[in-house]
C-alpha cells in the first residue's frame, strides 16, 4: 500500500489553500521528502506562495551533526538563497525576528514515535512561538514508523520536564506527529492557530515498511527501521556509562561496555525469555562517542517478532542484567544532558528517578514496571479524541 503524505496533500490537493498567497517558513530536514524522494524545499520553491525562511531541528537542517548537545549554527542556504534558522542553538524556539517574514510556519518532520525524540518538541516550540507572534502553523503528517497501536512505559512525571520530555506522556506514545500536535496544542494548552494536514491510507497497525514511503534516516543515529523498533527502550542507555552503539553501524542495537563479557551477558539476557527478541553476543569498538577505540562486550538486540517485542521492558531487563554483571562499575552518566544541568540524564530520559533508584537498590524488574499498565491505559483514553486514524 502507498500512503499519501501530508506534505503531498498540502502541495497537490485542496489543502494548498492553507498556504496560497502566504509567506511560508518551513521546518524540515533531509528526511522531509515526498514519495519520489524530492525534498520538500524544492517542492516549495514553485507555487502560489513565497518560501521565505527555513528552520532546522536537532542535528541541523542537513542532519550532519552526529552528537547530542552539539548546537547547529544559523546559516544561509546557497542553493535557494534563504536563511536557515537553527532551532537547536542558543534558542530552541523561533524568535520574533526569525518569523518577521513568515505568515504560515509549515512543519514537516519525520518523528520516530518515542517521547524523548526532540522533533515533537521542536514542533511544540513552533506552536508556542506562533501563538506569541501571530503566525499560523501547518503540521504535515507523516507515519509513526513503529505504528500507532502500542503504548509502553510510565508517564513522565512533570517534575522531570526537559527538552527531551515536555509533556506527561509514556515513552512509546503511538501518535503521529500530527496527532501529537493536536494533543499538545489543545490538551496541554499551547493554543496556537493550528492546521494538521493528515495522510491518506495510513492505519495504526502499519510499520513504516507497510507504507510504500521511502525510508530516509530522520537523524544520524536512526539509520534504519530496525533502529526505531528498539529505540523506545534502548535510548535509555544514553543516560548510562554503557555504549548505546553510537560510533558503530548499529546504534541502539549494540549495547555494551569494556568491562562486560558479551557471551555471558547475551546468555543471561536470553534466559530472561523476553518475547520477540534474541540477544546475540557482540564485541564492538565505537569509532567515536563513549568508549571510542575501546573493545566493548555486550550484545546485539535482534527483534524476531516486532509485534510481540516490548522495547521498554527489554531495556529495563538489560539495565538490571548489566548491574548484576558488574555491580562495582558505575552505571549512570552525569549531567549535563540535553540542556539539563542538575538532574541525572537517566531520570529525564525515563521521566522520573524511579528507574535509577530501583536498579541501584536491586529491586525486581517487575516492581519497576508494575504501574505501567495504569499509565498506558490512562494515556490511551486521553489521546483518543486527538487521533486521526484507525
């Protein structure tokens, strides 16, 4: 099946009335392409509107910056002779000056369906700025790569709000970016003038490879659809001193550290009987990031049944296993992390200090996850009125 993207409906259908005769700012990156792999900036340069400014999220307009917390500079797009404003710089929200020549701000970003992925917050910050400066926002919807049915994880505690978690939602939220825009704008009080252009043909049961839309990595360390499947749990390892596989060709699938025996660790993980997953012993040497140029032992997560695979539970079990394998080794990374300079990174990633304290106290993994179903059910009910697809 071929899904028709929101951006295609905006440019090729009756929804073009939302931007005709307007000065348009465009929030995008290299994954902002149509089904023919034409970048949306090139699509916008001809039409009954005027493209006046470009905006890039984390990793940059060209998605060329690998690392977290490396800010992107403002620039000029030489090809189109347009300013490129970085929304991951000294500001993460468009300023009045950036919006001076913009009537409508179009957001066309490929999200990955995980609470901490920052593109939904760049979109939220655009809604805040638009309301403050009298600009309309059009969010062009794209598929959630891991589908729209499964919700997993505890709801973020508002005391742990950060740039990687602005709102109280579970880690795997099952929303498209357009649905998230509707939820944030109405339920969480952003109150911008918002239009969401939905997709045609997308269903909640679809993974990205069901859509007929070409895959373009949305950021440097989300290279494949396989990455997105493990990411809602494996991203927690960013808050540890373990390598999450950055600097390898399988980020978030390779997890390990120099003090871990990969054979023993993989066997211990397979013994836990996690559905839809096998853990293969792995030894890898990151080219950059944590433990660069050092041999790490650990495992590669192989998802054998993505419908059964619980990404968050897998990460919790792995953290417990890593702690058991090397109890004397420090586990948690210190701040700063994503503009948070006080709270431990693992706390803002998980959404509270519950996980860190439980792992340190050697509580059972079942006790960590015991209230997830309550949070998941509550969010499933909360999101219902904002859904665009069945």
